[in-house]
């Protein structure tokens, strides 16, 4: 039977409390255990003596008969002076992954290009802004005058809008089109009423 010294969780939601137990390594985490060795309350301050309570004599006995502590319990045993824990070293822990390295290279290339462009822009003489002579009238005023010339006095608002659209597009405008369109529309209205 493989035994382990591990933590068994208790307490309520977001309020953990752990028992330090000796259990069969195949049993569930919070399930059946052989012996309780102490407790661990992570909610207490690190310098509080009540944070970790451990029966050192029984822990030493279980270690002598081959029980294997988990990493967290090994830290507690090391702090209590029962079993020395070897320091772990993972030099690749802080090293970024392959994709992160690729993204960093792309970002560095973009920054270098931006700096080169900024240096080139700073080195080239800046063109002086051209001062234009003020125009006598703006394009909008010109279109408004052209529409006023094209729209007959007896035209409706809809006809004026249609003519304004044609003038703005630059298309041909017939002066008599609104006057001729009105009788055709009246005849169409009469035919619908009769039918």
C-alpha cells in the first residue's frame, strides 16, 4: 500500500481549511484517511503560529515507514525541520513560448520600420503649405445658383429637388420638363380613378 502525507480540504466555499493527513494514495482527496497529523489554515497570516499545526513525531514516523509527502506538505515539513526539501530550479519557467517570441519579433520589426519612417520624414524638408487665392464663390453656392436658374417659377418642391440632383450630377436639364410632367401625372390619376 502506497501511503502519502497530503492535504484534505474542508471548510466552506471560498473559506478553505485543510487537514494534514496520512492516506492511501489511491483514496479520494477528501475521502478516507489513515491518520490526521495536523491542520493548515491559509486564511491566517503567514507569521501566525496557528496557520500550520503539525504533530512532528508522528510525521517523522510515517516518513520513516515510506510515506511520500506532497509538495505543499514537504514545505511544511521543511519549515518544521522534520525533512529537508531540495530546492527546485526551473530556469525555463520565465522564458516565453514560441508564439510569444514570434509576436515579439514582429512587434520589434514594426517598431523599427516606424522609427525608420519617422527618421526619413524628419530628414526630408517639409513642403511649405500652398496658399490658395480665395475663390469668389464656393462649389455649393455655384450649384445653388445653377438650380435657381433652371427651376421655373411654377415648379413644385419635388420638381426643384429633382432638378437640383440633375444639376449636381452635371446632367442635362430640360426647362420645360416639370411643366410637361404635371399634365401627364393628372391624366394618370384620372385613369386610376376610372379603372
